[in-house]
C-alpha cells in the first residue's frame, strides 16, 4: 500500500511521502562517543542493504525513555471538603500507602521526601527497605540503580489491599451520608403542616442539611469514579523506582542503630511542583482537633509550641536532636519530662505516642540463626487507655514531634498481637548520615 502524509498547506494530501523511513536507535546520553555511533549506524545500514532494503536511513540519537502513565498525586484538600475523610491515600502529604510492584500484597508507608540536592532536581521518597524488598522474597543484598538503562524496580502508590480499602472507605462514607439523609427527610415530613416559627425554622434547617449531604454524596461519587478511572492499574499507580537500598543491618554506624531503608526516586510526572508543599503530615478529620491538640500539649502550665494547623497539615521542619531524644525538655501532665510524637501510617493512620528517653537494645536473627544486637528508638502508646502507636503496614512512616521536628523512620515493633506494644524506629540524624554516605552527599529534608 502506498504511504501518504499530510504536509504543509500548499501540498496536496494525496502526494506520496518522499522522505525516507528512518530507524532511530536510542542510547543513554553521553554513553556512546560520536565515532562509535557512526560505525554502528553504518553497520546497521549495511545489514539492511544485504536484504535489499535501500530506502531506509539509520540514525543514533541520545534519549531517555520517560513513562507517563497515570495521574499526578492530588493536592491535600480543605478539611471541609466532602472527600477529606477518604482523600488521604491519593494526595502528596506524607504517609503514602505504598508497595513494590513485584510484591503488591506486601504493603507499607512512604515516610518522607528528600531533595537529592546539588544540581539535581530529583525528588526522593524514603521508606523502610523491608516494605519494598520483603526479606522472605529475596536475598538481603545491596541494591543500586546504576544507570538509566537498568530495568527499574518500580514502587506503587496503593498496593492491592490499599486500593480495595480506598474504594471501600468511599462507599462506607456514602452509606453514612445516606443514613443522615433518611433521618433529615423523616424530620421534614414530621414538621410538615406545622406553621409555628420554631417548626418552620427547624424544617428549613433540615432541608439545608439534606441539600448539603446530597452535594457531599455527589462529590464522593465523582471522586470514586475519578479514582477508579485513573488509578485502576498497576501501571497507572507507579510512583517511582528504587535507586538505593543497602542491606538491612543491625548495630550499624557509630551509634549502633538498625539500618533498614530504601530510597525511591519519584517520577517527575507524579508531583505538581506548583502545589507540592514538601513534608507535611495530614492530621485528617477522623481524630478530633481537641484530642490531638490536647495530647501534643499535655502540660497546660507549660504548653509546647504546637498549634493545631488550620489546614490540618503539620509541616515538618528540622530534626529532633539526639540530646532532646534522651533528655526531653517538655513536660507531661504530671510535670515529668516527656517527648510526645505523632505519625501517619498506612494501617493505623494518625496516632500519638510517647518516645522513650532510653534507647532499646533489640536482637535480630538472620537465616543462619546467628543474632546481632542493635539500638532502637522506642515509642510507646500515649497512655494505657490509648490504642497502639503502630501496627504492621506502618513500617516506613516518619515520626515527628508537635513542633514538626522529624524524629525517626519506623522500622518495626514488638507485641503479642497484630499491633505493637512497642514501636521501633531509627533516629533521623543517623539515617541521614547513612543516606549521604550511600551516594547522596547533598540530600536534604527541604524538597521544596
């Protein structure tokens, strides 16, 4: 069949295309000297000529393959938005539910963003190594993505269960709104025919409530449909790829802490830099404002600097110093030194706890039954009436205090149930030192 093409306005569209067919061979920029590229192109041309294909040119071009499948992470919404309760898993506030594409059934949490620094514009996300490289699924080897041509080890926003949970939560919220509408409509029917000022005012208020709830249901349905359309495949949910992850090791570095982390390079097309706010914990709407504010300000005579943020986003800035971890300067309700911390994890959401001023020593066992001892920063539930601080699936979460100072990366815990009585974390300053030593000397915690 003859080939045709549309050309400039003066050329008839039925004119056969006269330009030659070109075979483009892409190479990673600055990896192939020009003289060798010319040799490769000529040899490829000769191969074509051997098969009497003489009307095809060969060109070598430098290129990266950039995959743009899937939408950007959403911007956090105002707490009054009808979708605020279910919006979290898809926005760029930290606490992202993630999983490796190779093991989408093993889920964890994206802890915090970093900038690669220097001349690089790359955005990095740090999580626990065992979230993306489950120990039961492969050897505990050093991983580095050394070049653009190396196959990427992709990480998903939303593993399989988190994806299902997102839609279940939207439908549950719609169901609650349906119950509210049924109540207000019964209230309106009860007040029909009553002409007193009180009855009329109550009827009008009930009708306003019905209208508001109907609008909320419509917003939730729209959100459901958009999420189902845009995030329904693994390809569409690829957040980025792992670029560095040293082996899990115990008793590492001068302080002897656990080293369990992975660095993910976030795909450029996943973040809108115009709305990206950097590291911020979305405090959500499920826990009352007064409860979080009260726990992060336990001593009313000597309150901390914490003020509940109007937009529900606790912006992170700076780190908790090692000395502050061991000797807290804030006081609890009993005038005892304490360090109250907070996190947002994939499984338990936003929780508060008490950091232990004495580092814990933990023994870890490997496949050869040999054990090693490592230091951990220990976090306990807020009090004996509070739920656990974390549970499986929260690994990778960042832990911070009420001032927004970053404390550590959640790596695990201990307990006899499905949740943890004690949560363990690697202090942030030790973690940053290791990241810098593993090929990211200019990395920092201010990605905006």
